[in-house]
C-alpha cells in the first residue's frame, strides 16, 4: 500500500517543491484550509503537511477541524511555516500538531522528519493492532472459560437427576445460560424441550429424522444439528460455540448413560428381591407342612405319648429351629431396593449453587424456526 501525503499550502511554489521532495509517495495538494479539509476527509492521508498563514481558514483552524473528524483524530499533522516563535509552536501542539518545521529547513531534513513520523505512526498502529488482537484473544478465552464452567455445573447437576425429564430440563437451562436458542430430543422417548418453551412442528419432524444427519450438520443459513447416540440437538444461533455445544452434548450423553445404568441397577435389585420373596414364601410354607408332618408321624408312632405338654412345646421349638436359620438368611436379603432408593433419593437434592438449573423459568420467548 502506497503512503498518502496531503500538502495544504496556499504557496504554489512550495507545494510544487514538496511534491518533488516526496515524489516516491502518493502526494495530493490543496491550496486552502477548506480544500485541504475536504481532501483529507476523502483521501484519508497517512500524514498531512500544513501551512499556518493562509487566506480564509488558517492552519490552526484547519488543524482543529481535522481533529474533529473521527478517522483523522490520530493522523500525523506537521506544521510547515515561516513563523518560528515559541508561541506559534506551542499553539500548534496545543491544537493537535505532531511536529513543527520551519520552511527554511532543508527539504531532505524535512523528508527525514516525515519518514520518522510515518515509521513511528506505523509502529504505533501495529502495537495497537497487536493489543487489540490480544484483547480479543483474552475475551475469547474468558468466554470459553465461562462456557466450560457452565458445562461443569451441568455435569455436577446431572448427579441429582431422578429421571430423563429432569435431565432434559437442566440441559435446556444450561443452553439458556449459554444464550443459545435450541431444541433437544431424546431419541428413545417422545421428549422434546426448547429454550423458548415451545417446539414447532417442523422442528419436531426435523429431529425425528435424525438418521438423515451426520454427527454434526450445519445448514446453509447457520443453524447446526448435533446428532449423538441417545439425543439430538438443534441450535439456531450456534455462532462460535460449536465446540462448546459438542462438549455439552458429550456431557449429556454421559448423564443419560448413568441414568440408564442406575435404572437397570434398581430394576435388577427389585427382580432379585421378588425372587427372594418367592423363595421365602415357599420356605415358610414348606416349614409349616414339615412341622405338621413330623409331629403327626411322632403321634402315629406312639412316641409323643411319652412326653408331657412342656415336652411337646420343646419339640415344636426344636423342629422350628431347624429351618429358622435358613429363613432368616433369606429375609436378610430383603428391603435392598428400599435402601438403594433411599440413597438415590438423598442424591436428588441439589446443593444451592446448582438449583437454578432445576427451575422451570429460565426459558425465553423465541418464535423463530430453525
């Protein structure tokens, strides 16, 4: 990119001289302050060489007007004048000049000053561009850190979910915390939930045909589909959060897996307890029949006549003790499902810092289809 220099001077001879001195650059000239102001706004020069004593708008007034233009606020302005008093120099700096050079200065010295100003200006803007880039990077890192913290809270909250409906609720509230407009569907159920509270028919149809999509699919107009094994997510305003959406879907998938395992564990325990109860009932029935049969055999054999009533009671206790130990062992296996349910029930109460994710009021109105 060529360096643009604007010379504002009502002296045609000096304008010509400066045009020759800076011939290697893109030089434009103006013969008055008014014309110079217009050209400066239009051309956006990299440096302005400005005379002070001119008819109409003088150099001081021109400089003041130039500094009022947004894109000229930091453009280097070098006053070039025959006025050499300290007051003139001081006034020039007060209204925004970068340097002050007498017209009697050798042209090559003037050129060196301008080149030095251009280099310094270039370094200044490069430094500011570098700072701006680092600030953007820092802000991006801060946003990512905040997003990952949100995902961390979601993962903690999943441990307090009692079922898939509660899990879906805290998932949607997590998406709302990330300022995402989204709809989620659990594939093995007819569960749909949206950050807006409403799921359009078209969105439902789209998510039900999840086999038509790859793991991550982006539509031409911006929305994205995240198609995981157990769930599918439609995000309408994904922006730069595609990686965050993938991370939160991974966390959701893990939570669904844990919920399913927990449900399978309780189901297995209930099945074992059902079998134990059947065995226990059978043992008690067998015990009762055995006791009766044994006593009857003793009576039939005539042996019972040798005992009095107390001996008969002792006999009952003796017969009963032979099977009570086995029945006691079976009964000890009972009530495990209730104990496990009690433990899981205590895990359903989230701590204070996670309760906001379990509320119903985090959804925001959004009538926009994907």
